[in-house]
């Protein structure tokens, strides 16, 4: 099946007639082609967005809200179709796509469809000066949204929904590795009555299509989720052009476990936070740091639980771990396992490719636990982004705090303890944009989302996203 660009409400082949093979990770087969859009395609998408902007920006909040909520309803009505497409494209279990990815994509549209009706500006009376100041929050114009392959529709819509809710028009690029659900979204937008040109989806490589978006002089803001190196490149190109930037980048998140935790809840959640979506979530707790007094018990129990996880074809209800997203990514993760061994790490379980019967060419890997001796090793400092976690013990709160913070990333932290004073102390000192205490991935879409250090710039979610996709203008009136 050939995917097409979605420009001005129409589906089109790339102008250059250049295509990229689209692979099914579960069996390694090419099952279609994706456009490798050129600068000309991006320009066409931009002109479409530019032409639509004036009318869309003046559309009432109630009308925008109605359309976004309709998109949400149509995604829910097409749950099975979208979940199957997401699984085929990404390699994740269909059950996961049905339970998380597609419902969350629908929630993104519903949330911002409602949020825009509550997004208020401020006014300030200048007492004694006979003046009043008020703030306008106006849409930017044409914005660029670039999303990754790990949560394809989930994160694609996380950017698009607030952008169009705020009155902008969008030129968007999904990952070329997982383009299918973004392609299908165009059909949903047409059915929901989204005006032509408000959303334009161009497919292709980051080096061609993505580069054309970030360097386009008319695209005034870039929202990007992906790798830190790519984020640095985007900043280098876009910052001198004075574009607004929101960059949600990599993570190497600590999972800190104290002896006074609710042990059974912690163990169950730690298995999930380590290996959900094949470990291909920027929020996974890939560094597990355990208080020494329970370390040996945890190690034994954790290994036992992880060995019970079933690696298999994404369509099987019994599958816990599906295929990794691509052959090159599988090779990267296997290379990191070798690095861990060479650094003196001990493989407690996993570490090997898995051959699934009838799908021998699929990209499968055992969930892997590496016991390490030092926080300084590469597998504890560099983002692996696969079903691989490290574990090591700690003695004191100060020790683990230093280890948790001593990486270049600062996205999220999970803290397991029932000591309220410790929770308050550590939450203020942990260098992360998100701290989960006695839970993981419990999201409220009203809250700010993002990281510090090499994990990114800016915040997404709630009114933070609507502020990003608008410009503030102060008006002062003397009376």
C-alpha cells in the first residue's frame, strides 16, 4: 500500500516521485511505500496552510472545539482499524495500541477541543494611572510539528491538536518509520469537517522533508519530539531564524526504590515501566536503583517476573513484548548489550534475539536486565531506547540522589517510598521535568510535560501547549 501526502484536504503523491520502503517489524517484509517529500512538497503544504490561516484563526472557539471533538469521536469509532495499522507499522502489540495509543490520540483532540474554550487571557488595572492592560493570545500562523516513531499517532496528535485548537495551521511530519496512522488521520479530518489547509501532512526523511520544514522562513514555530542530537540540529537551524521551539528529547530515567515502598505494587509497576512498548518510551525507567537492604530480594523477584514476559507476534493476545521498530534499531540495542558486557555488566536475563515461528525475519529481542557496578558506565549514561534496563544497589538517600542526577538527561524520575519527608526532599532535588511517586505514567493532560538538560526545551500539555502555540500581545488603554 502506498501512503500519500495530505495537502489542502487532498491526498497526493510526492512531486519528486521519490519513495521510501515501509517495513512491517513483525516479519521484516516491505508492505508499502511512503513519500520522501521534497522542498517542493513542503512549500505546497505551507502555501495551503498560509491560505487557510486567516479564516481558521477567525473561526469561533466553539466551532474549533466542535471539529476537534468530532475527530476524537471518529478515532474512537475506528479504534480497531487504527490499532491494527499502528501495530503493523510499529511492531507493538495490538492490545497495547487498542488500550493506550489510539485512545490517547482521541483524548488529545477531545482535551484540547475543550481546553481552548477555557483558555483565558489576563487583564491588569493600573490603579491611579487611569489605565487598563489586557493580554491577547493570538495564533502564530503556520507552525511545524514533527513526531517520532515510538508512539506514532499518540505523539503526532499531542502536537497537532493544541496547534489547530489555538487557531494555527500546521505542516506536520510523522516519522518515516511509522507513517500509516498519520496518513489515515487525514481521512478522519476530512470526515470531521476540518477545513482544507488547516492540517497538512508531508511524509519523508528527516534529512529531506524535516529539514525543509525547520528551515522554511514562513513556518514560525517548531514542535519536535525525538532524539537529542536531532533536537540540537533543529535548534541550530531554527534559533537564528527566531522561531519558537519546543523540543522533547531523550531520557535516561532513574527508577529509585527504597525499602519502605509498597513492594508488590512497586514490582508489578517496575516490570511495566521497564518494558512497556518494548522499552521504546522516553519515560521508561531504564536505570533501576534499589536500596541495598532489599536489593537481592528485588533482583531475584524482578528477574523471575521478567522471564515470564512473552515475546511474540504483535497480533497475539498472549504477547507482552512485540517487535522492535526496525532492523537498524534492533542492531543498535544489541550493540548496547555487548557494550554492557564489555564494561563488566552481568546479564541477569535476556540479551538475545528471539526467533518467532513463522516470523523468523521479525525484529524481536528478549527483555534484558544488566547488573552493573557503576553509574558511570555507558549503558547507564546513554539512551538505549529498547527492552534493556540496568540495576544496581545504593546505600543512602544522598548517594542515590547523586547517581540519579549524574546524567546529561532530565526527563522523568520514579520514586518508590512511603516516607513523606523523603518524598518532599527528593522531589525538589531530583533534576527532572516529571517526578512520579509510587506510580509511573499516570498522566493528567492538564499538567506540563517536558524535561531539562539534554531532555529538551519548553513544555507541552494543558495550557502550556496553548501558550506555546500563541503569541502574547499586551494592549494598554488609558482612559
